C-alpha cells in the first residue's frame, strides 16, 4: 500500500505554492501519493484563531512581505509578492480541483497551474475563463469547471474543511503523514524524514 501525504491547503496561499513542487518531488522520491485537499480559509482561521491578511496588525503584514521575498530568493521560485488579483476567492478553483480529483485525476499539475496564475501570471482565478485556460494547459477537460459547484463537489469541500478542523489544522499548507501534522512549507524536510522512516 503506498504511503500517503495528505495535503490541506488554501488555493490562494503563497506558502502552499512555495511548497507544492517540493512536496511533489518528495512524494516521487519515496513512492508516496499526495492526497490534495483544498479547504475553506475562513473556516480554518475561525477554528484555529487565525486572522485574514487584511485584518492582521501592520507589523505582521510587513514581515510577511519580508518572508515572501526571502523564500522567493532562497527557493528560486519567481513570484510577485503583491499580485493584482489577491486576495482572491479560491472557491471556484477549489471546486474545479475537487471535480477533477473525484473523476480519478492526479490534480497536482492543475493546482500548480492555478497557483501560478495567482502568483506569477497576474490572472484572476475567480474568473471562470482563467480556470478553463488552466485546465487546458494541463490537458484536463473543461467539464470540471462546469462541475465545480455540483453537490458532490460542495460536500467534499465541506468534508475536507471539517476533517482539517478535526485535525486542528490552523493554516496553509498543512501536511500529514499518518496522524502527524507538519505545518508550513518550511517543514517539508521533516515530511521527507517521516516518509524515510517508513521506507
């Protein structure tokens, strides 16, 4: 049975974007699969005591920008730290991801395409045409955008969010190996060590 990395994330999270390619590489090195689970940021913040970016004290907002620049340089991942379409409602994107996942697809590349649209390409992922174009870039059918608000998809999104709350997830990204949580893309070394212990 393959090892599993369960990945809870907010669609518009720059930190999840920083971690995505690396967690994909880690999974490949250790013959693991990634169970991607987009969740509702508002519900997670409410449960975990977090505060949306625009409501945080100015010192925290300013230091976030320092960290974004620092990690961008360290990881050599080009991002615009202050993109035009951010904050953005990621609900349509999350629904599209879930629709494709429910149909049996590995959605890693779709998530990457959508996050790149936010953080690199200056596109609005609340716009259906942006999502449709992202699907086309990763060779997935446009029907998944059409299914993004289906009841099964909405129920799954809610279930992922409730599961995350039950596991005391409080931010994005959060990775799980079995029942052990690793919060933040800066904990990926520990994710890899946990997988190595199970090799």
